[in-house]
C-alpha cells in the first residue's frame, strides 16, 4: 500500500487540479484516499469551498460556518441570477482560477414589440428620456407592461416610481408597506430599473439590484433549521441585499417538481424545497404573470434564507428591468439589521395539508408549519 501511494505521488498529478474541482463532496473524499498528494489537493479544494459558497461569482465571498455537525458545506451549482431550467448542470468549484457562471441570459421582450426599449439618459437621476420606443397595438401583455414602465413623467422614464434614495436604498414613503402579493408583504408594487437597452452604464443609480450580492453574509448551520443566512455587517433599512435566483420553470415543470418534492418531504425528514410561485397582477387587473423560481438544485445565497412567521427582516420586492417581461424577486432590508443577525422573510400564507414541513422560526407568532401552496 505504501508502494502504491509512492507511485501515485511520483506519477504526475497535473490532471488532478483540473478534474477534482468538478467532483461532488462524496467523490472528492473518496479519491482523497488514493494517495497523499490527492489527499492534500482535496483538502485545499475543500478549504476553498468552505471559504466561499458563492464560488467566486459574487462581489463578496460567502463563508460556510458549521459548529453543529460534520457537514462541511452545502453543494449546489451557483447562479447569481435566475436562468432557464437546466437538466444536468455542471460547474467546477475549488479551482484557484476564476469560476465560470452557468449560462444566464436575461429574459427580455423582443425589440420588434416596441422598438428601442430603453432610456437615453446619461444621468438617470436628472435627465428626461426622449425615445423609449413605440407603444402601438402590440401584444396586450407587453403593452400593459410598457405603459406601466414608460410614462410621461419628468426625468428618466425607467425611474418614474423613484423608489431609490440617493444612497441606493428603497424608500418607504408611508413608513410601512401593506401591499399583499401572493402571501408576501412587499414594498412598492413594482420597482422599474434601467435595462440592457438603456444608454446608462452599470454604475447608474437605477440599477441597484443588478450588481449581485450587496452585503457580506455567511451560510450558517442551525441545529433544527439546517442551513441559514446571516449578515456579517450592519444593514440599514431599505438597503438591497440580494436577488432570489434559481431555475425559471414553466407551470407544468413547477407542478411536476412539486410532486417530487412532496414525496421527498415525506421520505426525508430533513428535506425542504426552495420552489417559489409568484403571481404579479398587472395594473389593468385583466392579466397576471406567474413566475416559478426553483432554487432547490441551482441557486444563489438566497436559497438559505429561512422563513419567519413574523415577517422577518427582509422585504421581498419585484424588480423589473426596462424591456423585460418577467420581474425578479429581490430582497431589501425591512428594518435596520444587526451584524450577525439571521436574515429571514415570510414564505407566504400557511395552508395546512399532510405534506407540510415543520417551522422552527421560534417567533411568538409561529404557526408551527412552513407555508405551502398547491402549484
């Protein structure tokens, strides 16, 4: 055995640095037993994974902290923003070079629907746009979105709602929000940000949610909840935290997956899906956009945000980029958040059924079960 180990170390392991970052935890641990060199490399890869659950794809690294059990880190393909459903996602993790994100293209309305869908502002906080496209007799759904986005207000038409303060926080003009959105308490009904066709660049003050994770956080293991997301810095009320990213599913796909997840809940006591169903009612009241975002298999740090029956400290808010049909679900601080505090929000309305998971939020108003709905 000693001779075999020595041969392994002397045979040249240039391939290992390319192959091992693609392995899941169990396979990585298995190959580490082959020889000392592979064991050393496996330890380095594991250390890199523990140091950053975001795989280098966010502005800040996301460390994994676990003093509860021997689970080293959660393993899942990472995407900073939502992407179409992926059948067999593959993504390396633990290589010293820059990681490659999964293919992520924004879902945008085709330009022929209403011409150039974007503002021509140089400074969106002051200028008036002078050409946001044609609002003719196109698809009724697209037309209602365009009318909502591109009004005749002074200033940038993408920023008509003016929900952001000068320091990039979402504003609360009445001191609170009472808008109900599919079980969520959200901020403004819809936040419009500048989009891909706009003249302004990524530094625009009306692109707050488009720069990825905005605060330092850590993935922390809980004795009963499993993984949770904690802030590593103080967060001011109204500050953007992150987007809820995952796979964008059709309604048929969402229903099929939910059936699988329901079976897993019954057979695995510690399983919990991260499939969110969001319905956006358009201003006309005649149409509704449904989004199914599944972060169970593929997602970002938001997949670790736990439920809280008291509403939590995060405000789920719909954010749409100019020219895009689908909005994105983004989280803003609903109050000042202290360093080290767990980040939580309300998943929705509790509808009791036989396949519900227990809730461990431990708040005075805890219902005892996690919200769920028939997809």
